[in-house]
């Protein structure tokens, strides 16, 4: 498969959450293939996530603002906005 990203991603398997709706809604996710510009998230129903949200990874101090780029099955690709 041809790599389309401008920066490489590191394989990871961490628990996390996406936060949206004014921090009133959460979805649990597994965080995979993390890079400086984005990540691949795995969750039960990624199509329920809004186009923009915050990604909070367990063990990290701050969340990151992100936007959904693609969905395939139970996976979602996100691009960081910061």
C-alpha cells in the first residue's frame, strides 16, 4: 500500500475517548497508528462521532482537537487541528 501521509505514524494500542457536545458526550476508543498530524481510532460506532471533537488518550495530560477524515467499518482516521 502506498503511504499518503507526509509524516510517519507509530503503531500504538492505547485506550482513549473522544469528547464532544460541549464536553457532555464521550465515546470510548482505541488509539492506533499515532503521528504528529493524526491517528487511527477504533470504536463501536464511529459514524456517531461528529466531524470535529477532542481526542483524550489515557496517560496524556491534554486532549487534542481533531477532525474525522474517513470511516471504514469500526475504524476512523482523524487529523489533528492544532
